[in-house]
C-alpha cells in the first residue's frame, strides 16, 4: 500500500523531514500547525503527532484529493475499497476500448495498454460516485494517482515525457494506506494569501513555489485525471489551457510573499528556501532572494536562519554548486532579546 511519501514530486521535503521536525520541536510550541503550501503533504503527516490540529492547504486539485483520502475524518468501508481494487487489478487492456486518456497519453506518458486501463478506471470511479462516500471516492482516485505516477514515463514531473521508443505495460492498481486521524485535520484548496487572513495557528509552515515552475503545469496530467473535465490538450507535452497559476512563480513573488507574511496570524513562522537564485536555468532561478525573505520575516519578528547542504532536483540541464537548504524560524511580535 502507498504511504503519502511514495511520490515523485519536485521540491518534496521528504528527505529534510528529520531536520524540519527537530527544529520545530526545539524552537516552536503550540497546538495548531498550518501547512500553507502543503505539496506532497509529508510535512503535515510528520507533524500530526506533535499538534492537536493540522491545517493543510494547496491549490492543486490532485493534492486536495490526496489529503482528503489520507486524512479525512470521514468513515470509509474498507471491504468496498478492496472490491474495487480487485476489480481494477483484473482488467485486461484488450477488453477495453480506446478512451480520452489513451487517445491523448498512450505511448507518451504511459503505454497504450496502461493508458486504456487508467482511463477506464477513472471513468468507472466517476460513474460510481453516487454509491461511494466522499472519502471512498477520494481513496480510489488517490490510489489511481499514486499507481500511475509510480510508472509514468517522466523524470518526476509532467513538463515532458521521455522519448524512449515503445513503452512497456507496467501499470498495477494499488491502494493507498489511509490514516485514522480522529478529527485532527482541516483541509483547504485555496489561494494561500487569502486563506492566511482567516486562519489562526501557532506554527505556520511555509514552503512556497518560488521559481518559475508552475505546479499546475508541471503536474497537468495528474490535474487532468483528477478534475476529469477532458479538455482539449495542446503542444508536445499535451497540456490543457493554462489555469490555476501561482503568483509566487512570477516576478511579483517578493510582493506576494510580503503580503502573506504581513497578514498571517501565527506565533511562529517557519519558511524553507534553497539557494537556486543564481541558477543558469531560468525555470530553476528563484523569484525571491534569500535577503528579501529575511528582510520580510525580520519585520514580522525575531528571525533565526538555519542551513545545510542538500542535493536538489536536477533534470540534467542545470548545475547547482554548493546547493543549500535554509530554514527561517520567526517568533512573531518579538524583535529584541529579553
């Protein structure tokens, strides 16, 4: 069964979790944890044992489904989920007609046969939505997302597929392993700056997308399978019309970040950052400098900076020398040593 960290995802903090957990335990306190840009959800997953309430937010539809599948407070019928798994694992591509997914993604991101099966499963989940609870629907859809992402013909994102000839059939539908959370989680899919004006927390964890890589474009295949609107796809990468674009990936990022920090209501603000501002690749180059982040946070409160070397995402076209990860911890409203 898939755990929430079993995903390839640009900027994932999975390998930094021990360090993040150690710093938050040592430097912060309180009951409510707010994961402002939750991404894979691995930080919230790790923090759930330290806080009585965890608030998760992300603007991708696929991530919202994944959070609700793993962490929703709603009951689900495990035996029903297993029946669907067995049904989907018994599917044979030769018995399935071509569909929207195979017509667009076959022999590109997935083999022709795998694409037919993926498209059939997605249509079947939609067809059965009325007999599934919201949690059951999200568990099946999240399981499909994890199963297809595991074997996708990519380097970890969907900005392009690898041109390597005929693809092998590799798809197997496997289930995620949902958590029993006892009402601990609150899940949102909203603009972070707007949500921050309404949420009060003790610790706000901020890991913004601060280069030009738009995540709604990077993960457009997962967004397409999640929303299932079947849009017309264009270009070599077969992307839908642009939507859900983040201002943090534009030149306005410093102002948008400053607005977030100014309006967020938290005792502690924890911000992650890496030093790719001077990258040769324009897509990897940060839209916010370390100095800009530090300046904004110091206006909010007393700020510490912690750093360590860490290998970064690299698709092979960009050199990152002396790559470092930084964690800023700000105690809001405090500016001088007592």
